[in-house]
């Protein structure tokens, strides 16, 4: 099933050569391995629509976006959402336990 608000563009027929555009109400999130592809898409969209570049996104849809540019890593968390749920159900003093195993997805070109 395709999500009508996620658009993909393959670049140079590479495995990870994608530009991903996520559209939600009046927010756009653009991601790509090659920053020049992001800039090209932003320039194209700006020529057609009134846009404001808010620079690197820090959150979207209640998820926090974290980046380690040096190591080329990107990850999402929902810590604020989890805290809000605990607060709602008066469970902030509950002893927290982490996952029993580490959940990761490594995407690399090898």
C-alpha cells in the first residue's frame, strides 16, 4: 500500500540514490544522501510555491529527529510522546525499563 504523502525520486539508478519528500498538511520534509539533490528539489518547489526553509528538521509528527553527521547516522525517537503518555496516566514515577534487545536498522551501500 502506497502512502499518498510520501514521494520518491530515484537518482542515477543507484541503490540508495533516492530523494524522499514527505508532505504533511503544510510541512515538507526532504531527505537524500546527496545534499545537492535536496537543494535542487527545494529550488524547483520554491519556483512554484511560496516556501520558508526552516533548516534541518528537529521533529516531525511527534518524533524527534537526531543526526550524527560525522558518523553518517540518523535516528528517530518518541521520548516526548512517551513522557506525555506517562504523564496522562499518572505514571511518571514508574520505574522504567529499556528494551530487552537493541532495535536498529543499518542501511549501507555494501
